[in-house]
């Protein structure tokens, strides 16, 4: 009664100036943000009855947190129901007293994030002084929730074998989840985020960038890259809860999984650890493709400390952890370099040699008379210097003939510190700081040649990188009374990732002969300019580095919980403010391509002859393309995410719970702090004949254009969510739900709004002087229709020695008349862009068997308005490369389909136009089952199987906002040619996480018990069907000047881009790595046609791995123990072969077509790890 009277006095004081609702509203407005409280807290509820089953009203229920001694008190209502909400996860005791009944105490009731744990109490008649105690059996059935979710317990986090101690592997064990793409942006192999703990994770067929990561109620998402923010140390994670379907209304901005991490807090008892995990290549198995030579090096040490306990008992608690890593790991890279005879001939040339061309008889160099003057053709010294950077091959193959095992190095330091304080039983506060610092170096996959570090691909990301992330989180809970609580959160996250190219800052281009003016204008343009030479791996540094990504996220949140009768109502407001600086150009130092039509015209379709010709034309400096794409201004993006929700959980009767609510979100399009963004209004340029083409370029805050470049804010994102849970019998529950979720598809790419005048694009439609002469020589003295002319005649550099011009912003006069900027292209974002929407639905049955529960259900989703990027919607039409200029077969050869429309309106026709709209669709349907056993008699496990199918007409959302340009078989009919199996379609998957404390030896004593008793066995086991891939043609298209995309097939040995051949038969094959599918089922399509091969029509090899750990804790003293651990990853040494989009094995015309040449980059051959931990 004293507590109630104090609350009443507090209420009266408030009422003098404020009403209680006004006070609450003020609090919520002050602390608005994404209301994530319920994502990290739990509820305990139940019904109090007597021995006859009659309800007992007005019973006093006291809830006690076993770790901190925090107490909460409430009374049962007229229906006998009680409800404690917004509880920190942990272990609790529940005491129930009522007049005329014995006191009933439930001990050690464990709750996890998102739980609505039911603890029904049956009182016996008798004296209150008589106490009945029972130990709680943690509820297995989800009888009061409709959300499809799974929880990874603290025991699983600490005991299961985690390669690299990466907690994301645990999330991959939930039904519907898998590891995602092998080289996705979150895989740990990209420059955007090279932290060893990769965050790649696909849930229910969705891209890894569409997950919503939450740590202690704080948003933990990086929005430019689409990865996780801070990654807490495994030692400091209390539990992980994953919502995968029919999310509670607290969760927004997601289509995949909502992953909630709860960090550990201190208690009244001190606890902690000191540990080191170590591994060495001595115990490792070899990669199946690297059976000879030196075994790849591995030296890894992970070590750290953790400690938690009271500062003031029952009042203030702390927790701290630190972990360090030092890793040196060999990686096996495979690439294509010149054959040994080609290599020897290249390196036999000195700089003054005048002859260059190969004969096709024996590969030796022969003098070749000049094409025009009759004099010997000189070798280009820059081209020769580049070709001498190729290493010697390691085998005699024509392709994939170079294998190397360089060592990647990485080190990190992870810190977490948390303080929890209880002012009193009505006011609770916590604060946490987390910090990640990671440095890494990815070695060149062509090694070091002549003192130069040589990357083997223009789109590789070799080089040094540093990744920093820090997060501050604060939470405050106020309990007005047992039925009315408010939870407030405040958070700040900062990420700073920097990746540099291998040869950054040493003036390497000038050393190879380029003029200094080519790169000395900016520190971001000082690296080795890439050369793309025919079928060989590129020479040069990565095109998309340097890269710097700096993100600031500010979050303010508030959630109100009110219990009234049989209703528990929760409401919250939301606000997230994001800032992002992205320094990255598509080609900062420029790039050259050497792939002349003359290399194939008279080669009789012989791949070796074509290859020799390509080396010869490269030696002469015969480039067919030079380009540079440089961001003159580093954009500082800004966006806002306000939102709110309301939800009612209504206990209709003891057997039926209805959950219904509404969420509302607003995702503002990007603005730029200095207005350095623009958009090309493609539809305006087409449909308004009176408008000059230049007016379609919308520049922020210029000529009446707003700061969002006239892109609309979508205010229609209203998301209803409903569900039910019916307890059919005490052991059977039927659950179902439906909900809508939105996510902001219009800024998934950092390149969407990088246009003139803030980006300089140099891509003239011309070839080097010697290239034009070579083509004319091989074509009877004429230049075929559609072939670009001599750069020198157009006022552009026609020789390598002149370099690529420095980038420059278009002038005001040029912007007024875009026709004066040759070849300018644009990124055009649809002016009526909608946020992406996903509808989710599920129906499940749960059946409990003792300590086990079996769940089976149907889970599905439908995606609409998904971001879809078409690159290039204005690409050139196909033409016959063998026809001459006047041929009737080529009336519009090389023309762009929209040129006529622009010219008819008196407008300048631009070059490439990447068009981003919200027209993508997807769907996912699955049967998901799980069998879970709570820890009983030493055994706990969670096994699940998913049988599903994912379809879409987009290729993913990461980085390019959807349907990436290189995959469009026909950009003018996406739905017909692209709709099919999604890239992340895993049709069958089984996952198991198991902990078992061996019962053997429990009765032993002395030394025998110390040696043989107390061992634990743990495993993570995964089996899944293969990932889908698409059969494409290979090479750069010579019947399409763009070299990619639509209808660009030429001949089998040199066909175009990512366009697809015809499928003429059953593609199923022997499944061997040498002949995985039936290659005879595919043939080149006719010129100017779209191939019949469907997107993702084949599936790669099945995937399976078994990781094991065994450990034993030796007792040192009553409070101290020493744990020895031995772990093995991929203990069966099963090679997980990898055949994915873009690899030689799926490219018709490639010498490796149909074969597999690598294993999954995320999973190695067998590795062993050992550890020692001091526990207290």
C-alpha cells in the first residue's frame, strides 16, 4: 500500500501542471526514434487459479531478477491475469500470494528477447506461511505471439564452434536463413567491410542488405554498404533473437531478418574469463585445387578478457570485455596469364625492338611490316612494361593457368563496456560503449613482379584497409505503476572504412611511362591504371578504390507499455538521422581496354590464335577504349527515418491471443549537405518535346529544383500487422500472421545520384590510332560498320604515351548544351520512385513433447516496388561485325534505340543511361520445420529443415540498387527475360546446432573423474542444395559498341558481356567438377537475338560442412576453472565446390565452360583450433 500511495502522490504533483498523458507524450516526443524496446526486452504473463480452476483475482505477484535483485510487484485482475512487460532478459523468480492460499514461488524462470513467457500459477488452499517452490520449466510453446522467431541462447553462443568467433554463423542456423552470396558486400571479402566476422546472411530469400541489425535496442545498420555496424565480441553477447516473418510492429525497415543482439550485463556476482584461441597450418588440410607446392600459411591468435560484477550490490553493475586478433592466412587464387611461350616472348623483348606481331604457328615473334608505311611496327613501351608484369604460368592450361597462395593479414581489437544502474525499483538506466578497430591487407593475386604488386582483376579489391566502428547506447526505463511503463533509448553509431589500392601513392603510372599530368591532380588518382587485355586477368589496381565510407547514425527512441484488463498495448515513435560520406569513383585513375575486332576477324574461331592476336595488338598499344569516371566532389549524404507504431496483444480467453497493430515509416530520399547531387529526368527528356535536353538534368537547389532533386518522399508506407496464437491443447499451439514491411530502396546505392556536374565521365567513342590501322588491315582496308574511329582525329589521345585527360567538371556552357560533352551518360532515378514493400504471411503448428517442441509451418512473402537498375537502357543496337560500312545488313548498326526520339525533338541524345525504378517483384514460399530441445539431461539442440523457392526479376539490392546492368539480357523487357529463380534461392537446407554434456564419468572420483568426466561435445552441421547460376556468353561484345548487355553476341570465342545463349537440350550432367553440367545443351544464339537460356536455370554443387568442438572445464578452486577446448571446422574435409555467376565455368566459349575451378571462398578445407580459458 505504501508504494501505491507514493505513486498517487507523484500523480497529484504531475497533475498540477501536466496531465499524465501529456507528460508521457512529452517524454515520447523528446526521445523519439525507432522503437526497438520490445526487440530487446521480454514479458512474463500468466493466470492465477485455484485447485478447481477458478480464477483468483487480487493475488499479489512479486517478480525478482535473480542476477540484480530488482523487484516488480503487481496484482492479478478480475480474470486472474497478470503481466510484467519490458523486462531485461535473464532469470527471474515469481512469488504469488493470496488470502487463504499457500504462497507459490516459481524459481529460475528464464526469458529471452521478444518472449511473452507464460507462467500460470495454481494455488492450493492453506496458510500464506506455507511456501510451495517449483523450478521453472522454460516455456517452449509460443502461445502468446504470432511472430516467427528463433533465439540463440547464451549457452549456444558460448559453446558452439564458431570459425573466427563469428556470431553471425549462429544466425544462419535459424529456419529460412543461409550464408548469402559468397562475394556479397557483407561477406568479408569486399573493400567496403573487410572485418573477418563477415555479416553475409540471407533470410527467406532476401538480400543480406535487407536485414535489420539491432544491438540493445539501438539501430546497427550501415546504409550505404548495407552491412552491420559494430560487431560485439562473442564473449559479451547474452543472446541473439531473430525475427524472420510477421514481425512485431516495433520492427521496421526490413524485408529479411530482424536480428536482436543483447549484450551481457553485470550481476551481484563477479564473473569473467581470460582466454586465447590459436590455430596453425600444421594441422590444416590442403585446398583441393592446391595439392602441390607449399601449403597456404595460417597463423591465428585470438585472445581476450571479460569481467562483470557489482559496483554497488543490488544497485550498480558493470561489464567489460576486450578481444584481440592477429591473423596471417594464405589464400589460393586462380587466374589466367599468358602461356609459357607467350610469357617468354614478351620478356625477351627489349624496349627498342621494332617488331611485335606473333605468328600462329609456333608462338615465336616475327617481324611484321607496317600497316600503312611499310616500315616495322614499333612496340609501345608502356604496353610492353605492363605485359611484363604478368607472372609466368604455373601450369600448361590455356586459361586458369596461374595458381598462387599469398597470405592475407589482419588484426583487430574489439571492446565492449556496459554499466547498469537501478535508482530504485521504478527507474532503471544502462549505458554501453562498443568499439571495433580492424586493419587488414589483401595481397595481389598475381604476386609481385618487377617490384610492382600486381592485381589480377580490375574489379579486385587487393590492398590495405582499415575499418573502425563505435557505438554509444543508453536506455532508461520508468515504471509509473505495474501496468504502465515507458522505455527510452538513445544511440549513436559511427563507421569509418578506408580501402586503398596496392600501389597507392607511389607514382607507379609515371614509372611505367605515363605522363605525370595523368594522375598528379588528386591523391585519389595515384595508383596503377588498369589494362584489360583480352582473356587474361587485368593488370592494374582496383577500379573502385580508393574508397572511404564514413557513416554517422543518431537514434532517439521511446516505447510505452500499458496493460489494461486482458490487453497489453504498446506504442512508440521513431526517429533515425543518418549522415554518410562516400569517397569512391568508378574509375579514378582511368582504364584501358585491349580487345580489337581485328583479333578475331581472321582467326578462324581458334582461341589460341585469338589470344596471340590480342597480345600482339596490346604490345602495339592498340586499345579500343579509354575511360575515366571520377567524382569531383565527395558527397555528404543526409537522410531521415521517422516512424511510429501501435500494437495490442489481446488475451481473448485462456486459449486464444490476438495480436494486431500498425506501423508507419517515412524514409526521406538522400540530400547532400552541399547540394552536390543531381538526377537525370529521363522520362521528362523523352516526353516533353518543348524542353531542352539540358533541362532534364535536375541539380539540387538550381532552377527551382529542390534538395532532393525533385525525387518524392513516399508518405504512404502504412504497414498493418495481425496475428493470432491459439492453444488447442496444453501441448499444441496453432499460430499465424500477416504483415507488411517497407524499406527504402531509393538509396541502396552510393552511385544513384552521382551525375554531372559533380562527376566527370570521360569515355570517348574512339580507338587508338594503331587500333584503327590494325582493324582496317585485317578488314581489307576498310573500317567495319559501327567501329569507332581514330581518337586522334577527334581531338582525343590516340596513343598511350599521351595518357588519359584529367577529369574536369562540365562548364556552365556545356551544361546548357549537353551536346558539347561527347559520350556523356547519366544515372536516371525514376521521378515517382516508391519505397519497396514486402507482404509476409505464415501459419505454424507447434507440438511439445516433454522438453522438446516440434514446429512445422508455411512461411511466405511477396515483394513489390523493388529497386530495379537497368544499365544501360540506351545501349547500342546489335550489328554484324563482319559487314562493312556500306552493307545493307547494317542499316542502323551501332545506333542507340532512343537516339531517333531525341533527335526528332531537337534534343541531344546522351550515351549510356542507367535507369533506376521501383518495378521489381519477388516471392518466396517455404515449408519450414524445426525440432528444438531445451537443455535437459546434458543435451540441448535445435535442428531445422527448410524446403523453399525464391523467384524474382532482380539480382539483389547491394550496391547497385537492384537489377545490375551487366545481367540484363534485354533491358527493354525485364519481366520476360529476368523473372525466374532468384540468386539467393536455396531450395533445401538442413541446419543443426547441438550441445551435449557427456554423462559418462559423472560418478567417477579423483584423478579418473578429472581425466574422463565432464567433457562436452558440440556441433554445427549444415547441408544445403546448391546456389543457382546463369549460363552466359563470354568476353566483350564486338557486335555492340557498349561491350555489354543486350544482344551483343558475336562468335562463340568472343561473345558479349552477360548475354545468354540458346538452350537446346537437357542441361543436367554428371555433376563432376570437370563436367558439372551438359555443355552441349547450349549454343550461341543468332546475331541480334536474345538467347533462350533462362536466368539462374542451373544449380551449383550441394554444400555441407560439419564443425565440432569438445571441451572440458577443470576445477581449480570453488570460483575458478580452466577450460580446454579443441575445435575442428569442416572436420570431414569436404570440399564445397563453387560455381557462381560470372565464373569461367558458366561462360559459353570459355575453355573452362562446364568445369569448376574453386571452392566456396567462405569455407576452407579442414582446420583445427585449440583454446584455453580461465573462467571465474
